[in-house]
C-alpha cells in the first residue's frame, strides 16, 4: 500500500474507527518490544552473579541495545516512507526474537553484546515504524497519537514485571530470555500483516490552532539536518533522555545499593518488595505520561508542555537524591520521575513533525530519535561515576540539573525560534529571496 509520503492518488477519507484501529495495532507491537528495554534491569544482577563480570561492563550491553535501537531508525524510517510499514515490522519482530534467544545462550560478554545489538535493531525498526505511522494517521491529534503509541513501549512491560522475575527466579534468566523473546517476536510478526500507512486524502488536513505551530512545508531529511533548530531539539532530547535511561538500566542496582530492594512496601492495601512495586508503578506511569502530555501539548503547545514536564523531572530526581533511601519514597519518587520523563517520546516526535512536515515523518522523527542512542552512551559513565565515588549522589544531581536546563531552553529558546522557522517556511519563495 502506498504511503501518504509518496503522494499517491487521492483516496476517500477513512473513518476515525479505522484510524484508531491502525493506532491500536501499532500499540500492540510496541507492547511486545517493551521488555527489551525495560525488562533488562531484572537480568543484570543474575548475569553478574553467574559470570562475575563488572556491572558497568554488563551495562554496555544495554547501551549497545539503545544505540542500535535508535541510530538505525532513520534508515528504517526511509524504508517505511518508501515501501510502507509491513515489511519493516516483520523484519523487526524477527530480530527482536533472535536477539533475546542469543542472550539466552550467551556465555560471554561479547555474546550478550551481540544479542543486544540484534534486539536493538529489531526494536528500533518496530518503534520507529509505529510512531511514524501514528504521526501520519493523526495530523489532527499528533501529540496524543504519538503519546498513545509510545505508551505501549513505556507501559507495555508493566504486566510482565512479576512474570519475568518469577521465571528468572524459578527457571533462570536464560529461560526467561528465550521464552519471552520468541513469544514477543511472533506476536509482532503477526500484527505486521494488519498495519498500513495512509493514502493521500484518507486523513484530515492540518488543524489550525494558535498554540500548535505546524508547518505546511515538507522538509527532506537532508534539509532537516541542515536546520540549526533540529540540533537544539537533539541536544534537549539527549540531556533529558540520559537521566531516565540511567534509572531505567539501573533501577534494581540502585535499589540494591540503597539496601531497600527486598524491603516490603504497602501502598493502597497492596504489598510488594520495593523494587517490584517501583518497577510496576514506573512502567504504568511511564506509559500514561506519553498520551497525557501528548494531549496536553495538543492543547497548550509543545514547548509549554516541555517546560512543565522537564521541570517536574528535575525536581523529581533531586527529591530522589534527598529521600530515595527510604523504600516508600523510593517507590513514589521513582514513579514520579518516570511520569515526568516518558513524555519525551511523544513531545519530540510531534514537535519534529510539526516543524518539518508529515511527508517524511518516519525518517525525520527517526533522525531526532537517534538522540536517545547518544544519551545511552552516558549510562555506563553514570555507572563509572557511581563506582568511583561509591554513591549515586553526583549522578542524580547532574541529571536533575540537565532537566532544569532543558526546561528553560524549551520556553526561552525553542518556542520563539521554532515560531520563526515555521513562519518563514509558510512564505512562498520569490526570486529576490533566492541565493545568487
């Protein structure tokens, strides 16, 4: 099926129920790849216990996963924009399964690195395709659609927190890798056969909204890379993304270092160990924040929403630095941090598409998404800082400061700059404006 980006023959508008069905299929795919990132933290202690490797060395596997998940998305996005989503989703689902099966049989660090590289390529193919497709189907609700799709990735592992830990404890982490890897990959491949990209005319036109600055011009990826405002968004994505990725990869090790991981915590009549409670709440809130802040941004503007969310993130991490050694506060504050963090995966792709157009949305949003991979390079650095000082304090303080900086950049720099960029793109070029 031809993509809207190809400008194919005009087709009749489809029903909203059809658009929401397409979105739901993308969400299922995202749920199936969520454990590849958010389930990793449960495997780290058992890998370290079995092989005795340095934790920072093990976490390079997580960094490699995120690098290959993100840095190849522009290439995968190009295939989506040109050939449609189905083939890319099938490719991604197969690699996701293979990657975790390799992890299940790995006996060396290089084996885990290889497994995570392959899983990362697969996850990136699925993630980039589903988000890009959502941006195209919903030009009228771009923040919400991207948020709901990204929520599948953020919250998708919530229901499997306890089953994965139970399988690791009962059958070993190798069995958990193999069984979950195969099951998740198979479902992604099945869903691929029901996913389509919109034809020209099937979706609503861009909605006029004083708070939502949307271009009428479609920038090619090569043009996007030459726009300085793209690199401001990239920098902001990196400094905000790094803190959340650090906590994602190290949630259980941090709780263990605080000596609270196995302490029972009771909230609202439910009792779990601190790490299980925190991980479950974190996944749920990390998912809910994406459509919530996406919806907020559709109404009050992208940059205004960034200012609020990034400031919340900075305050949350600072409070985790102050009170995180208490198991109840650890559970509550880690949830708050993830609620204030996960929205980057709806705000940045929708802002990117608002700025540079929908025709090449999968590719252009993919270029920006590589910032997540760049941020992942800081995860091992955080581990080295912790090992050097035997404390997480410095890591928390740096992450908090980075979020506060991004908050002010959003409102003071990005907002006025982007308004000017979009306004200039609306003005037809005249001979006098062309370079000599």
